[in-house]
């Protein structure tokens, strides 16, 4: 995702908050960046942890997660169904039910 003015080789990422997720560009999530794209989380879905960021290197796709050591996101709906999204250091994303 490249919004507005983009620099070649700039990393991109996503930040998961308690009520929204934000697609951003740059090496770290900056909540005040005007180029952020914010999407509201469905209120029937809970994402754990709720303060999580992942940054993908532009050319290699390698991933860095924050907080460090947290590579799993768990999504749970209001019926109790859950899925786990795992992001590897190499940027591979797997989704299991």
C-alpha cells in the first residue's frame, strides 16, 4: 500500500488498535502521520493483542513485529469462534481456524 507521496524502498505495515487497524508507511507506526489509512474493526470481533504492529521491509518482505516476540494475532467473534494469524520473521502469513 502506498498512499500519497511514497519513497522507493520504504517499509509498510499495519497497526492493530482496540477499535481500528491502520495501514501505514515507514519503519514504525506514527499515529499522527496524515498518510495513514484507518479502518474500523467490526465491533463483533475481538483481536488479541489489541496493540500490535507489523512492519514489512519493502524489498525483502521480512517482517518485524511489535511488541517483540508477539507473532500471533487471535481473532474471536461474538459466537466464540476464533482464528489465529501468525506472521513469521520472513513475512509469511498463515491463518488457522
